[in-house]
């Protein structure tokens, strides 16, 4: 008995040290990843503006040459290693379930890093979070040398959580993601190593970018009056003429809306993959389709390109009419499906948060036009919409609620987030919505 206790203590000490190592390396990689994609968001619009305002043939030749080479490189990379395709989260779930295995993790991470920077940097509507999860898992798997199978899974999970924590600067969400979505079980050892890795990864990212949330305009808005003093604390005497039931009804309606749209989003992901398979378009030609479309779309609707965090910042800092919001939603939704269906390296985390934010803003504008809500409530409904959409698509409402709270820098609006997320989860279930990552994993395994 004493020997078992001693072994467990040694395991926990080893996991603590290994968690620090996994988190530190993962944080460094994700910091570089975030920096490159942030720079792409700055320079891509400038280049597209140059193409639209000038007629220099050399500019067009260079642009076409770059997207053709990018398509060729990504197609060849996927051909050599299928785990380079997609977001990476379904693959990690498959590995933890014993249905898949990871070979040469450093090579996988390096090639996918370059391919993802090229694809998303050139405008493909894909997310960076799922990729970060896979990068962290690769780090954990690489350090899993001569470890037991269980300890190896702990390190893999910890790296995955550290990747999510680093990309969003949200360590608590990274820990919850390990338990709720990846492992679906709890143990003190898993909690220890995932928490250590998530905190150390976030610390590294904060050293590079400073202590600030992913969506930079949220925090000052969320801490301004009168929003936080009314809705987040749910002091109903201050909410909409002292009618808490009415406001709760609005939260339920928003949850129903995001639940329906989230179920549609998941079904569309699978449909987009199936449509490309049936079309017979393969290899570089398939990747070239969204890259070429990104040039035209970027000249007319640049907001839908890339991950989309810039669009969320614009929503939070400006007023938009309903027609523009609908165009943004349809454009972002459709272009995300066109990009994701190709199998290019990129995830759905940020695109689905952007669509959730647009859903919340659309709901707030409709309610404002109907005289039900004041326009000052739109910021909070943007945030609630992100939580609802996440719960409907990923089916991890706790992770979603914690993530949104860490992104906003405020933990005072938990009750409203839970209401929206819970209703969205239920409505998505009723309309056949399945967990997106599980659906993608099942499709991959069946093929």
C-alpha cells in the first residue's frame, strides 16, 4: 500500500514537471503562430486593396503564383500525412480513444504550421484554435518517450489543453476542454498536468502579447456602465422595466436561434466534405478553389476572410444595419464551408464564434427595431451569441461558457451564459445536431 502511494506521488511530481515543459514549449509555438496570423490580418487587406486599385500585371502574376504554390504545397502535405488536413481536434480525440495513432509528431506539427499560416494567412475562412490544440498535443506526444500508455495520454491531453489556453489566453477553458471534450472523464492526475500546462502556456503568451483578451474591444466595453451593473449580476430591478421574466425570455429566444443555426452549421460541415468528394476535384485543384475565391471576396467583403476575430472587434466597436449583418453571416458561413470542405489545415473554433457573435447582433438589432431592447444591449448579446453557438456546435457548454468569460475578462454574467448555452444545446439536440468533432471523427473512421 505504501509503495503504491509512493509511486502515485512520484507520478504526480513527474506530471507537474512535464506539464510545465509541455506548456512552455506549446506557448512558444502558439505565440509565433498567433503573431504570423495577426500580421497576415494586417497586410492581406493592404495587398487586396492594391490589386483592386492598380492594374500592374506583375502584382497579379505574383498573387496567382503564390496561391498556386500554396495549393500545391498543402495538397502534397496532406497526401503524405492525412492528419495535416482539418482542424486536428477530431484526430486528437481519435488518438485518445485508441482509434488513431500519431507518427512523427514534430514533422506533423512543422508542416501543418507552415501550411496553416499559408492557408489562413491568404484568406481561407478557417480557425487557429483547433490547430493550436493539435500543435500542443504534438508537443505532449513528442515528450512521451518511454512513458506508460496512461501517462502518455495525460501528456497528450495536457498539450492539447495548453494549445487552446495559449491561443485564447484562457487557461481555465483549456483545462475544462481537456476534461469535458477530449477525455470526458476526470482524474486528479489529468487535472494536475493539464492545469500546469495550460497556465504555463498562457504565461508564455502573456509575455509576448501582454495581458489582453483575444477580442481586444470586449474588456473595456464589458466593464463600462451600465451593462455590467445590470445584466451580468442579473439585478432584475434594473433590467427592462423590472421584468426579469421578459429578459429571460429574450435569452431563451437567442439560445433557440443559436441552437438552430448551430445544428445547421454541423450538418453543413459534413455536407461540404461530402460535396467535394462527390465532385471529383482533388489535390491542389481543390485547395485552389477557396484561395482563388478569397481574392475576389477580399475586394468586396474582406471581413469574412481569415479567422474572423477582426470582424468580432468591428461588431463590438460599431453599429451595423440588419442587412449588412445578414450579408456578413451568410458570407462567413458559406465561405467557411467552402474552405473547410477542402480539408485544408484549419479549424472551426473561431469561425463558429464569429457566426455566434453575428447571430447575437442580428437578434439584438431585431429586438431593438421591435422596441423590445435598447441598442446598448447589443454588446452583451454578441457575447451570449458566441456562447450559444459554441454549445450548439461543439456540445461542450461548460467549456464554452468559461471560454467566453475568459475572453471578456468578466465572470459576472455567468447566469445569462448558462441560460443561452443550455437552451442552445437542447435545441440543437432536438434538431439532430451532433457534436461537430465527434461527427468529423466518425466520418474519418468510417472512410
